[in-house]
C-alpha cells in the first residue's frame, strides 16, 4: 500500500481498541514463537534432558530422576540406552497400585576423570532390574504392590548430587518413591546426598557398594558421632574388609613378616581414608613389620592431563622406598582405577630382589578386573593381585544342593540370566507371561549386580510389608530394622540382616584373585564379624545375627 492511500479495514481496527489489542497480541505471539523456532534450530541447546532432569556439570550431563528413560548424555553408549529402554518397558507394564525405587549413581562417568566406568555401571543397573523383575513376576518377595525402577544421575564425580536430591524430593509423592538405593562410591558427595534424602524425605537410603566406615555418619554433626537415621547398607564396611584381609594374610605360609601399605591421602574420599586408617592399625602383628607408603591421587586435573600419567610419576618415585621395605605382601589402600598405574610402574621399573609382588587390595579393586596394565602384570608373573570382594559369583561353591545361601544365589542367577537354576535344572516359575531376563553371567564377576540386587530387594521388602508405608514411606525405616535373626532376607550376596546402625551383620567377605584373562576366582571366604551365616536359624536357634 502506498503512502497516503486509505485502508478502510485499518480504520475499523482503530475504532475497536479491543480488536486492535487482540491483533497486536496475535502478531507478537507469532513473532515470539516463530523466533524461538528459528533460534532453536539455528542454535540448538547444548543438551536436551528428559522429564525429571536438568543439564549440569562439565561436560554437560542430564542429572536428576530419569522419569521417561531419556539419555543422560549426548554420546551415551548403546548398551546404556538399551538398559534405559528396557526399564521404561518394565515400568509401563506395572498396572494398579505401585511403589518406586530410585537407583542413584554417577550415571555419566567421564573417562580418565571418574574412577568408575560404564562397564562397571551396567551390572549395578542389571542387579536392580533383576530385583524388580523378581518382585513383579515371581513369588520371591511377595506380590503387591507393583514396583517401578527409576535411574537417577548425580553426574560425574557426584558433582550434581544437590540437583539429584532435589529431583527425588520433587517427584517423590507423584511417583510413590519409597526408597533410594545405590549411591555408588564412598565420597563426601554421596554421604551428603544420603544425609539430605534422610533429613528432607525421611525415606530409606540403602547403599549397595558403600563401604567407607564413616559413610553413615551425619556430616552435619561436628562431633562426628550422630548416625544418618534412614541409612542402611548391604555391603561390609572397610573395617570388616581390612579385618577379612588380615585374616587371610595371617593364614598365609610362610608367615608374612613384612607388609607395606600403599595409602592414598586424597581429601574427601571416605573409602580410601578409612581403608588406609584401618590397614595401618589392623595389620600390626608380632614379628611383622608394617611400612606405610603414602601417595595422593588427583581430585581434579587440568584439561589434557591424564590420571594414569599423573599417578605413574608418583609411583615411580615410590619404587625405591618400596624396594627398601621388601614386603612379602603389599596392601593397596587406593582406588581400583589407580591399581593399573601402580602395577605398570612396578613391572616396568628396575628389579630389586622381589621376584613376585603379592598385592592385596580393598573391594574397589573390582574396577581393575579388566585393566590392561593389571592383566599384563599378572600374566608376567611379576605380581599377583587379590582383593577383599563385597560379593563374588563363586563364593558359595558349586556343590549341589549346597547351603541355603547358595540356593538364594542360584535363584538370583536364574532370574538374572534367564537360564535354569544351576542345581535344580528348573527355570523360574513366573506369574503371567513375563519375558525372561537375559543378562550375561560374565557381568557378575565384580559382584556389584549381586549387591545392588540385594539393596533393591531390601527396599522392596520394606515397602511390601506395611500397607501404611505406601502412604508414608518414612515408616519403612522401622521395618528395615526388623530384618534380623529369623527375619533375615534372602540375598544373592548372603543373608541380609541389619544392625542398629544400619550396617549389615553376618555378611561374608570373599578373597578374590584376578586371573590373567580377566576372570576372577574366590580363593577363600572369610567372615569378619560373625560365625558363618548360611541358613535361617531353627526355632530357638542362636546361630544367626541378632538371635
């Protein structure tokens, strides 16, 4: 339209201010929506997160409760996506009243920064999936209500634990979240997360592989004595682990006269701190010299720096002092991911009169099962590597029918793999037409699937044993304290029995050796805080914990 030419339609709009305002708003909305559409395609978000999650950390990852099984990172491994999609399908199959269990971990580990890997995460997820599958499809742990499983991510190095806890709190009521399990490693961040869930939601927090001795101590208590009220765990503590290691060392022949403790002094890692503290004391014995060799692993590294290279430098400088100590056994009180750097340095370093160095480590050495440097070192004959495992697939032996504890494991194994029970030869009887699971039995090697299964089983058992707990999950902490003596729960890693502090009692600690091919073998089964606990007690019996 040329200047000065009258348009009657514009005149009508001017005479009707309401119509004028409406037209203006329509035009403005179109510009905004259209602009956003163009902007989103010209400058897409760095990471788009699914329901329940937000982007955080560097590199970015989706953290919080994964309500719709979306990916946690842009370049997530295909196997992780397969597990997430499977969980989505299992949850959608649950009809009617339900309760939910959240598996809270670092689900977006960064290579050469985190001391865990995706390969070590998968068994944890599969163990939780197996527990929920058994609860929904067999008679193993009751029948109602149905159970859903949600994954929740705390991000690399658990750096986004606050966001993850906030997400659990936000969705707890709508999703009927009755417990949080997992937690991952024993760090200050995971302890803060457990304490926050307990104080804000008052629901059970059940650690699966949390072994740091002080992990159940409330970080808000300046005296360091008050327990986190709702925290439990199914794995032995570091105190138990070192007691078990010392039992094993004391039984070696010839007797161990010289022992070295390689101790990580990094701040904020309860696992390494309490493991080293216990080792320095509990390995002391008549006619045995104990030498402590400290190192400090990095809390963070500048871009382009590798954790392995950084540690090799320290272990290279430690070599001469280690040779001077000439230990019969070396106890590695550090993270399993750091064991490869130590072994590599020892094997490639100058010889010093020790033909074979016998290394014993804490449970985190399960992270080194497939470490190339460790496997090459074992194959060379220059080192042997064993560790106190939290659980091991061959700890109950192969004899049939075996103990009640072995029967419990065999039932778990049949559910986990979808194969017949190894002793009965029978497949599990299921309710309905549920498809069997088909996880690889090789993934059981590090024991973590067994432990996460057991933590999830404890959460489900508490939720199903009191209908009031569905309306008030805070009541379930009291129920978990009732699982002892004749009321122990059948777990894959052993009978589940909790002491007043929420720690397990009557749990074994297998001593496991790493083979050159990456396989593991249980060499002995120790009982650090009880007599062997293989069966429920007979009426009037006193053999089980708490009886």
